[in-house]
């Protein structure tokens, strides 16, 4: 038997520290979870930090270019199936390497095989492929190695990746239509103003009639656009570059994320997406046995919004000092009272992961409903915008002609 020191959060949010005798860390982890404790750290007395329980220091940004999201989900689910069927981890990796669809991911699998065959843990080998396996992925594999539930946690991980990918597709479908439509409307209007309208100026000047205000405005705007087309082109091409440069700075990226949560129509949708991602990631990691401090690190880096990341990191420091997680989150305006209250109940009852899963399911359904509503609402708005822009230009051209026809009819 070995002695282990542990630190955990009790059902009331109080930090509990103690020492326990066990065969290995897996037994310690299982015993603490049976007591409804959220594990923060486990140390072997006289030994090193618990393997698989420390997550800080990993630097990853997702699955590209070493693997597509679909390929990574398939890899995870198939590996879980083979491990659950009794196939050794090394044999499973060899099978998956043979059927890898892309050369980069095949090379990544071969590296995993080489390091695992050499005695390295799978999680450690995955750390050497940071573009393929995210920090969340590696941390859950570490937890699986510690708990001995590799197949269960891999299935959980595959479910999480599939849910995250479905959410990403929903948002992409909601944003693609309005963006493409606005580009087309802007392009058509620019073509009319620069290429078509100037041809009518001489015709209108030859008419012995007072031009309508709309026609004057369109002609003056058209003349300005023709005289400054280089400036317009630079502005059109330079705006994305300027935005990209702004997002490269911490202050600019934080400002962008803060504004994105407050913009009309899309702001509430972005907020729901961020809260859904926060809740699902948090729940998945806690349920898989990842320590609370490491979980908060990962949740902050994968939230997708720096405003929420800042709130999570501030709450992490509060938890480190022995406070409940819900206390600092209640002071963050990005977290609704319902979310904070459910987290507080989860901390007191010891069912934090269950309530976080409920929050994630609620916001997932809200996002789907919002996307459907947004799609149906955007279409008439875009049609109206197109009618005003294009119809205004066309109307400005025909108004003088109609006035001339009317004058001729009256003179007869």
C-alpha cells in the first residue's frame, strides 16, 4: 500500500485535504469520487505529482492541419471500440494507422505507435502531436490512463467532439447565407454605381428639367465612387487585413469578443454558443476525472471567447483560494443567473457534472432554435436591403425619364 495526499472540493464547495492509503492512484481517484469529492490534485507521499493529473503547459489550437475534425472523431470512436473489445492499445493504433485517410494523420499515428511501443504513455505521445490532439483531448486521455477507463472516456470524448462539430456546423450555416448575400448585394450596387449610372449623366444634363433629389444624390455618389475607386478598393481589401491585425493583439481580440456578444441579432447567439461550449467542456472533463484546476485551465482556453476565458481564469484563482466556483462567476455579466445558480447547486450537491450537462443541453437547443429563427428572419431583411439599395439606384435613373414623359403628355 502507498500513501497519497489529496486536495479536493467537497459538496459544499469547501476544500478538503487529507491522506489515504491505496494500491495506486486509480483507487484513490475512485474512492474520492465515491465520496462526491471533486479532485483537485493527488500526490504520492515522497513521490512525484500524480501522473495524468496535471494539465498545465500544453499548447494546442485544435486538430488542423494534422487531422480533420471528422477524421479525429472517427479515430477516437474506433479506438474506443477496439479497446473495449479487448484489443491492445498498440494493436488498435496500428489498425487505425493503416486506414488513416490523410498522410499527415497517418504520420501522426505512426509517431504514436513508435512512442507507445517504446514504453511511453499514450497521453505523453499525443502531447508531441499538438496540432492533431488538443489540450482537452490529451487531458481526458490522461484521466483515462489514471482511472483505467480508457474505452469509456474515449467514447465520452468522441461524443463531445461530435456535439462540438454539430454546433460549429449550425453556426456556420447561420453565418454563411447573410455573408454571401451581403457580398453579392454590395457588388451589384457597386457595379451599378460605377459602371451603369455614369452613362446616364449626359442624358440627364441634356434634359430640360429639374432632376429629383434622389437622382442628384445617386449621381454625386456615383461620381465620387468613380473618382475614388482606388481608395474604395484599398478599403475593401484592407478591412479584413486590419481586422486580422487587430485580432493578433490581446487587447484588440478581447475588445472584438466583447463587442461580438453585444451586437444586435447575432450577439445573443454568440453568447449561447460560448455558454454551451463552456458547459459541455466543463462537464466532460469533470465526468472523466480531470482535476478541477486543470479543468478550469482547459475550459478557459477552449471557450472560444476571451471575455468568458477571463471570467473562468478569475474564478480559477478564487477556487484555488478555497472559494466556491459560483461566487466569482456570479460577478461576471456574461454568465446568466440561471447558469450560476445551477453551478452553485451542483457544487453543494456533488453533482456538478450532471448539472453542467443539463446546462449544455439547454443552450444547445437554444442555439438550434436561434439559428432556425435567425435564418427565417434574415431572408426578408436581406431582400429588403437589396430592394432599397438596388431599387433606389434603378429608381433614380427612371424618375427623370418619367418626369420628361409626364411633361410631354401635359404639353399636348
